[in-house]
C-alpha cells in the first residue's frame, strides 16, 4: 500500500484539473498538502485564491491537512515565501509536484515573443524556481521526490505550440541533470507527460473523449512517481488509464575515417540512422567516451580511460 503519512507535499497549479487531482490523491493517502495556485486563466491572466481554497476545503472535509498558497511560480521571492511558510508550519518538504502552467497557442510566425517568453517562464523557470528552493531542504533531509510535468507537445511536437513545446521538452533536460545531482541524497526526480482533458486542452479534445481522459486516471501514476520506492530519471507518459515509459535512444552510429565532409555524412546517412543496436545513454560524458573510444580504436590510439 503506497501511503504518504507524515510526508509534506507541494503541488503547483493545484486549484483545478490535474493539479487538483494530484493534491486530492496525495491527501487521500496521508500527505499534508500545500495547494499552490495563482488563480489565473488558461493564458495566465487574472488572480484569484478561490480555486485553491476550494481544494483545501475538500481535503479538510476528508480529514486531511492542507493550506492554500498563491505564489507565482515564476517569481523566486514568492516561491521562497511559500517554502518558508511550509517549513514554519510542518518543518519539512518531501514531495514537489511541478504542475503549474499556461497556454498561449499560436503559430510561430504569428506569435509575439512576449507570449513565447511568458509560457517558457511559467513552465520552465517556474519549475526550476520551485526545485531550487526545495533542493537544500531535501538534501539536508536525505530524502526528496520531485516530479516535473512535460507533454506530448514537448516530446513529439504539436502545431501552434512552439513556446509550450520548448518549455515542456526542457523538463526532460532538467530532470536528467537533477537526477545525477540528487541521487546521493535520495532525491529522485521524474517527469510526467500527461494527456488529460483539462481547461488547457478543452478546445483540443472531442466531447466524447472527455470522460476517458479525466485527470483522475493520470494521478495514480503521479503518486507512484513520488512514492518512497519510486524510480528516478523516468519519463512516464499517461492518459485515459494508459501508462508508458518514454525513452531517448542513440543509434550505434558509425566512425567516418579520413576526410570527414558533409558529403561523407550524407553517403553514410543510412548507417548513421540505423536503429539496430541503439541504446540509452546514461549521462553526457558516456557519449563523449563512446565517440573518443571508437575514434581511438580506428586510429590505433591508446586512451587512458
């Protein structure tokens, strides 16, 4: 039985949709929950505490503990105040779910750069702000569970979402690095890539699919990712009760000896992109060693690695 008794969780963007479902799911299994929500509309305009307070009321009605916080995740001072408030009240932070986000969809040619920057600021900078603020606490505790929220738009692309897609792809890069930096202190960092019917997707999802794609069918995956026995450095894609792991592979590739030109790359393209023997690369320097080793073998050079 996965439980979160005596654990403290912060869920950003927890007033509605996926965030609300995550907050309720954590509280139902014993966690004390900070329900963070700025209360803006889907494009990031406005401000209201009503939604966050309503989720707190739901949690308390079920016998749980929670409080609402209206920090803008892209504002470092407000995030630090939220962290301080949590520590003063409960003395620890075990779980951080980075869920807050906005949409400002438009084709790249028609998008203002302000709209590009604002979406990246909320999703990427907002997630980094929250992670940075809880990091020393989790290091001292020798325990932490962090989930970043990506999207199929970031992993695979979607027309009209260059800002959102870029920010969501960045979640994977942030996870990869934080995994390596947190492993010593049992800080496990994962990424959730949900496909859900929420306010942010209501114009994209047909009416007949709304019930199938309910946020509540994704939250069980999130709860596992922040559990004590969770994996780390994992991208979990989820939707409609379906779960899959998304992985990044590198082909075996080839070593081009002699004169390396654009033409020799073009001539060898089929072999370069051949998926046979492709593998996951655990860290950046492993790739560097792979290339150097193959080149050294080709030129009969001894490496001191």
